[in-house]
C-alpha cells in the first residue's frame, strides 16, 4: 500500500515540476491560439464600446474597465481573419492584456481555458502558419490533441505602443458616474458601477441584498448625491464589504464551517454537483470539498469553481502550503510534497 502511495505522490511531484508555463487558450477563425498568462490581467465580456473617430480599422473603440479607459483591438480584423457574426446584444469575448505600463483589450472568437505545459515542449514557429505573420508567433505546442499557436503580444503591441494608443485626450470618456444627474442615483446606477469597478453583477440571487445595502448606504452617506456615487473601486468594495463572508480569502474556520454544515440538508441521491463562483485562490473550494466529503461520505461529489483572476485559478489545482497554516480538520485530507502540503 505504501508503494502505491509513494508512486502516486511521485507522479504528483513530477506533474507539478513539468508544468512551468501557463497560457490562456482561445480561438480565432477556427484555430486554437494562446497567450502567456503572465501577459494577461483578466478576461471580460462587453457589448458596447465608445467609438473613437479617425482610429485604425481594427480598433473597436475604448472601454471603461473599472475606471481605467483602455483601447479595444479586434484581433480578427487586425490579422484579416474571418469573424463569427454576433447576435444582437451578444457580448464580445475580451482578453485584457498587461503590457509594460498600460492595459489593452483584444477581442477573440471564444476563450477556452488556462492550459499548463512544459516550456521545453514549445516548438519554434513555422511559415506553415500563414494566417498570422510568423514574427508575431512565439511558438507552437501540442496539448491534449490540440495544436496551440502561442502569440507574442510584445511583438504585436509592445514594440510600437504609440501606434496602439488610440485615445486622444479630447475623446476620452468621462468616468461612468460623471454623467449621472443627482436624481438618477438609484439602484440602476449602483448596479452599473458595481459591475464597472468590482465586476459584481446584480442578479435575482443577490438583488434583495443589494437593495437592502443601498438603503443602508443612503442612511450612511446622507442624501447628497455626490456622496452616494461610487467613484472608485475602493468605494465599490466598501459598498460590498458586508456581502463577503468573514473567511473570504482564507480556509474556513471551525465556527464558519459548522454554520455552513448546519445549512446543508441531507442528501440521498448519491450525487452532489456544486458551483463555486468567485473561488479566488481555492481556499473556499477546498474548505467546501472537505466539508462535503465528511458530511456526505457515500456521495459522488463534483465541484466546478471559477474566478475572474486567471492567475489564482490556474494555480489552485497545485496549491502547496505549509502544514502549520492549515486548519486541523484538513490534516487527513493532505499529503506531503516537497516539504509542502497538498490536497
């Protein structure tokens, strides 16, 4: 039995060591492409952009990303590739790039997932990939029966940043809140600014909480419309501060875990499927997985977790921590790998 465990642990160690390059995979004109995750700040969706006169054909406009006005480039137009016709009001898939000291958004057909590979498996580009100039390709790699073309965004945008700067000062839109009149500071305004600054979407699931919090906010800030406005990400996070649990960003405490356990009804179906949005670095997901596995010992459990922070979610499967930083109730669910503890 020990030999089997040792072999499994060795496989985990080898798997972790071999994955030293992560990339965000997406599609353009039916082909699979990717970008080094270190160049990606986040992914987003949007339906409307502010048009900028006299800009280049591939510039779709500018976009308000939580107070930052960034240029939006359509990669399909830039590389003369066919694009899928969008339905009316359908959101565009956007990858927000982080290049030196500026941000840039690029539109693609669809965003797939984060893919981890060994950098030694990356092959040099070849002229056979004629859709895009070879000087813009970092390399190619095969993973899970897919051939990914890795784009060199520094070559595409970084070396000639001034040509991508398409926001003349006279056309820079004012912050989203600036055009609202005092009488328009209402739930609709709050919903828009929460989405702009914190990527928090008001839905039927949380609408009652937001409405209640807005009434508290008016009591807290008074009737002055200027004070009611959410001017920045800091204001938005203050508004949402009571929405998050006390254990946000860390493993659940014993008290919080007991509260969650008391809310779970008995399950006799034998199968549990759970969605964990906003999972961050994975602390909440692992806390939930441990709780469910102990409460429903005979059940088959499947947890889907996602987050806007691509770097955090890509590292979550291989989360390695010092044992002394883990709650005691997790001891029987971890193994030691390279002096660190992993689930």
